[in-house]
């Protein structure tokens, strides 16, 4: 176990760059990015849209606030999930899922799709989230539907979304859940005590690792990442009392690959293939290779006055980052030519 790269590379895979200043994000709680847009959810229920713009033809592009609105309940926004193929955003707040259109973030009228209530967690099929955005002229009704699961108090409700929301069925889940991630027909779900793997097609459940293997009190949170979609594979975190193990589980509930290890329980873990990034309590970000499980890079986390809101978020589709090096890289250089 170390906090230094075990096999450093000449060009580190990641760098830190500020996209939006702290003064514009005083209540930020979660966020996601798509193309030239960034969507931020706040603790006061504000939903903010930022877009990459330039003040003039000779100035560097930067993210500026385009719109801001509040959810009806004005409660903290816990999660925003972007569905590019349907131009939809699912916004989770106060045990409800609200539906918004992209890129404008206008609410979908309640007579078209009503918010889903009594939600403890939800998970959209990861592979379907990666579908690209169609042309703006293409009607949503012509697109493939997107499937997702909603974790209720003691059941899993399954839905399909296109231009409207379609309820499919419910699967009993006596222990409930607080976090879930879905890959195809498989759902990895964590309650307050342990991780479970659910085969949605056969309505079967496989118990897996406990969230906390130590007899002592534990104030960390479960973490799940989808690390492969075909076949389904998940990364789950378990505290041992001395360190946190990251275990890769396949669709049968069996461990695969190797094991990751951190000296403290990460505050957030995300996958950016082929790397796994973990934010640790000491405000460092450790980058592991998914294939070799070795540490490739260690970064200091950006400074933030509010320790509680520091987290990691990943974008499944590409997003744009303005570069201060563009003008330096685009310059004339002499090239020697030789006759053959």
C-alpha cells in the first residue's frame, strides 16, 4: 500500500483544471457534464446550467451561467443523471425523481411524466447511458427506450423511459437499499450493511461483501462502480478496520481481476476507463490502473472551503475543457523537406 505511483508514466493521465469558480458554486452538491454544458445541483434545490462561451473572438472560452431554477420542494439535489439519447436529465431530490429536458433544463410537464415518489436510490442501465445524442430534429419517440430501476423501501420498481414513462414490474427487496448501479440485467445494490447482486431477469439475489468488515463503528458510505458492461462487472468497497478494499465482482457474484486497497475509506470513487480515481479524506486523489491495479498518479484535490461538498463526478460522454495552451500550440514552425 502506497501513496506514490508504483509505475509512473512520462505523461500523467490526469491534471486538475478549474472550470467554474467557487463564487458561482456556493451551494453546489452534485454535477455532471455533456458536450459544452455543465449541470449543477445545489443544496437549496437550485438547478444551474453552465455553457462554454467566449466574451469575444480573441478571448478564451469559459463556462458561464445560462439559467438557474429551483425544484418545487427546494430541498438538496442528491444526484443528476444525464440521458443523452433522449435529451433528458433525471434529478433526484427529497426521495423524488424529477424529469427535465436537455439542454435547456426545462421541467417535463407533469401531464407528460409525473415525478416518481418514495425513492431511496435509482440506477439507469450504464450501457444505455452511453448512447450518443441523436440529431435535434429526431423525435424522442423514434429512439430506443432507456431502462432504469428505482429502489423503494422494500422493492425494486423497474421503468422504461422514452417520450413517456412506462412502468414494468416490481421485485421484492426486503432489506431495501441506499445505493445502486445497473449493468444490463444485473443490479448491484448496497443497503446499510452489505452489498447484494440482483439478477433482474430472474428476480434472484446474491449476498456479497459487507460494507464494514470491522466490529467497530464505521462512518463511511458504500460505493459501487460499473467497470464492465458486457459481461457485467462492478467495483465495490469494503472497510476492513485497517484499510478499504476495492473488490471487482462479476455477474455471478465472483471476484475477478485483482484487488485495490486504500489506507482510508474513499469519499468518492469513479471510473474513467482505463483508470479508477478515488478521493481520500486527506484531500488527495489516487489514480489506479483498472487493468494492473497499480497506482499511476496521485493528485492534490482542489481547495474547497466546504469539506462536506468535495466529491468526484464522472462524465460518461465527452465534454469540453477550455485550454490555455491552444494559442501556444498553434504557431508556425519550419519544416525541412527532402526530395525523394
